[in-house]
């Protein structure tokens, strides 16, 4: 069976703990560079990364070579699609219209679960 794509659920990617925030975007970039369809579903506090300026102000590690926003944009430029959970947006006082350009629209647990139960997709939770 061939893999149709890889879906990431960003559940524990909290802007208050930036040390591991670059990893899902780095992994998504690598997969997308191999022409594997990649979808990232921002849930819980991770939707805050889609608010303007938030990811750009965060760095993983002490080197501060690239911001989390840089990694996010690279993943999107390689073809990763990014979706925001509307319930999480509402819980944090955000709206789809106020998010960064890399957000491809709404998508949450229903869409991620659809990928999870599809045997041709692989799923990761960060």
C-alpha cells in the first residue's frame, strides 16, 4: 500500500514552551520535500502560533538562528497544508480572518480523525 500523506496534530505545541516547537515543522518540510502530502492540524494552544507575530517571536533552543515562524513558513513553502481548529480559535479569542497567510483554512479533530482512520495515511501527534 502506498502512503497517501501524513497528518500532524499539533496538540501539545504550546507557545509557552518553545523548545520543541520547530520539530513538527522541520519534519513536515522533510516529508513535503519528498512530495509526500502533509497536513498540519493546529489544536488547543497551538492555534496561537497562527496569530500574526507569535511564531516569529519564538525560538527553539538557545542558538536563535531561525524562529519557529521561519520553520513554519518553510514547511508551508514546501507544500504542507495548515489548518486551524475553529473551537480552539474561539477558545483563544481568534478568528480565521485574523490568522497568518499560511493557514489554509479550518480543520480540526473531525478532519484529523478522518486521516487517522484512513489506512493510506500516517498520523503523528505533537
